[in-house]
């Protein structure tokens, strides 16, 4: 079912009277027209700190090298990097060209993104003068969304462990060159006067960006490659996509910056209530109403008097989450549609009870805490707006029904959509899960419609028919001829002659013994 978002105060019918709703769905966050900052972890490569005038092969905190060829990067101290702001830097070469990677968390597909950075030819003492004189080349790339296989694992390149990726945008750069004397003393470098810019439209949530050296140098210069530092990013956030269905919400799971299966990532977060922390993205959190649906039966008044349709109505609103959906997709991946002999065997995996986060209470608690923090409740005190996995409501109604009219009840459920990230909390883990939730709203009430209206032509027609009876001895066993002209096998108590006149049978006199 497609979701429909209520953008303006709406009115509803309750008890047959048109009234303005006291609580209406809030206007969802609109697309950002201005450029807004995107957080970059360890943007100036300050961690880990490198001793003065030294370099090492550590990877900057929050950044990741390439696989399957790690240890192709070097970190330079401020003294060695010679940056005008005294920053540490990363060399994209170490015994060959390397790749430096990070994801732009909370950037959604469709957003326009700008990445800025400073660059320079290497200052490494071992670099030959000819290697840095004309500058050094490197590339920045962003990728499309990675496909997941039926088994829940990200698609791989052939039979390797390398994740299959498709380029979305890429751009080549060349640093400034500078004169260098000899190979025994560090060079002066040539940092760009203005930041370089890489601009693209995100083709995946949390897009991956990669800095890659293009310097395939001779062994003497294998460690001599372009340097980068002072990375920043900004975005024009894409508008909320209101057409994402409840059972097709986006998901992704990562170890560092590489995709992993949801089952593997979930094992970390479900270990304890504090194993992961969920942070909701307020830009993509909003309330909306589902389309109306009828509860129970329609009550038709065929009498000549007003009647009261007194009934108890109960409706249940379930919660949806993209984690459970992915886990169930993998679980049922090999199920088939109804087979020819219709044995029902293919229905064995049908979920019969509500599932929240794969049935894991710890992750549900983490999500509930993140939702409350987003609601301005950082201390997680008692609240009247809880994170609801499901909600069941019961109400007694008794609308009057006029002659020749029908009565029925409709509900328009109020929902809340939340997107955010689970991040593992242990120091030796780097698990991230992108998750979406769709659950009953605690801010906006459901709309209950007590409806009444004229009978349809078929309903009126049926109201005019005589009461159906069966063949019994006291009605002579004669089928009725409906005076309305309809054919049927309804029965009346008095037989009718072919002329249309009622016939009277004489009393039967029992013989005396």
C-alpha cells in the first residue's frame, strides 16, 4: 500500500458531524534548498598522531584502506606534510598506489553532494625530483548501491571476496608540482591554494567516496604519491520519498565501509541493550495517514424506522521495519509461488505473528531509545509518545441509521516513519546498520469514520424482496411467483394460481373412526 502524507490540517467525520481534527499530521521535512554540512570523521587526519618529521603506515581513524591490497597508505606528521595550517596528511602511495575510503553517513540517494579537500605532491624525502616536478595524479570516485544476493550477502566479483561495485561518478586530479633537490631531504610540497571540489549526485544511501592514487611508479618512487588532507563535505538533501511502501523500506549493513549481511550485522547489535546505539535522522522522520479501510460489516436498514447500529469495533496497527523485512527475504528466498498441485508446502514460511527487528528485544530497545532522543527526551524518562511496535484499539459506536440507508465504519490509521543508523558501541567494532521504521503514531490520532449513506440499487432491490422460506407442509409446497418479475425460488405462505389470484384450499376433514 502506498503511503499518503497529510500535509495540511484535515477534517474527519465522527458521529455524522463534520469536525476539525484536534490533532493533525505534522508537515514532513521538506527538501533542503541550501547546502548543509555533512560530518566527516577525522577530516584533518589528526588521529592517530604521528611523531614529528615522521611517517607511518597507520590508517587514519574513521577511514579505511582498500581491499584486497591494504597497507598502501602513509600518514605524514605536520612537520613532514608541510601543510600551511600545520595539518597531518595522508599519502596515497606506499609500495604502490593505495585507496583511502569513507562513507558519508546519513546522506540519502538523490542528494547532491560536494566534497572539498586539499592536495599536494609528496614531500617524502625519497621522492625523485622528476616524480614531483609536474605534480601527481589521483582520482576520487563515488559508487552506486551494491546489490545483495539471495543469501543476504553483498554481490562479489567472480569467486573473490571483493565486493562488486559500479561507479556513479569519478574525477581525476593532478596536484601542483614543485622543484625538489635530491632524495635525501623532504620536499617543500605544493599545497593547492584553494580546495579541490568533487561534486556528484548520490546513487546510494551513505555513499562511499574513495581517494585513489594513479601513480604507478617505479620501485624507487613506489612510496611517493599525492597527499590529501582537510576533507569536508556538504549536501543538498533530497526530498522525502513518500512512495516507499511499508514492506519495501531501505536497509543496508556495514562493517566499516564495506557491505555485509544483515544477519551478520544484527548479531553484533542484538548481543545486549547497549551493544549498539540508534540515532534517528530528524529530516526523514514524519507522520502521515494511511488510506481509509472498512472495519467489520456494512449494516443496511431495510425497515421503515430509524435504527441504531450499535457495535464494538477493534482494529490493530502493526509495526514494520526494514531489518525484519531483509531477514525474512533471505529466509524465504527459496520459496516458490503456488505449485501446480497446490499442496500448500510453499506457504510453510509464512509469518503468522508480528515481527519487530527480527524478534530481537535488544535492538527494539535501542530503536526506542533513539526515537525518544530524537523527540527531545535525552534522559529517556517516561513518555506519552512511546515507540510502538503495534497498537490495538477498541471502541463502542452506535450511529443512527435512517430507513433506506447503510451504516459502516472506516479507520484511517496515523503512522510514523523513522530513518536512522545503528552504530556499534564497542571500541573494537565498526558495525553500522541503516534502518527504517513504520509504526503507529503516538503523536497523531487515528481517524475513525462513522459513515452512513443511501443503499445501492442492488441493496434496495433486495430490501424489496419477500422473506425467504423453505418448502413446508403448511404452505402447500408451492414455489412463489415473484410479482416483481424476478425469477427465484423464494416461498410464500399462500399458494398463487397461474392467474395471479390467491387460491384457498378447503379444510381437510378427518374421518371418524
